[in-house]
C-alpha cells in the first residue's frame, strides 16, 4: 500500500482508497492508466464553422458574394468567441477562425486593390 497525493486537496491518500478521506475527491483505482474523455463539439462551434464555410463560398461567387462574406466573417468571429466560453471541443472553431482570418485578409487586399492604395 502506497500513499499518493490527492489532486484536489493535496492530502495523503492510500492508492487503494476509492476517495480522498480529507475532501472526498474520487480517486481512480488504476492510477497508471489514463482515462479517455469524449468531448463533443458545441452547436455554436459547428455554426461558426458552417458560417465560415459559407463565407468562402460567397466570397468566390462574385461581387455580391463579397459583401455577404464581409457580413458573415464578423458574425462567425462572434460565434467563435461565444464558443470559447462554453465547454466542449473547439476544433470547428479553430478551423473557422483560420478561415475567417484568411478571408478578412483577402477582403482587405481586394479593398486596397480596388481603391488603388495597393
């Protein structure tokens, strides 16, 4: 029987104990085996990704689509910020953020090229 530290309160806990005697924190009986946790993406994260993908489609559809993309990018960014305040997988939000940054740069370059500044 070995003593380990409780990850919650730092108290000494037997490796055979089911819970910490000091704070009640559940102690896994299998210390060496990592536990897998499944995290699902949130609906907001998926919405941000879909909106970013729609921004790309509208961006390449011509001048009217450019204006739609200009509206979609900030909305997608707001959804990404909301998603990071929730629990869940942020993979879709990270991809959406990369898409939004690239689109914003492309829109900025097109604007500068159209005004003659670039």
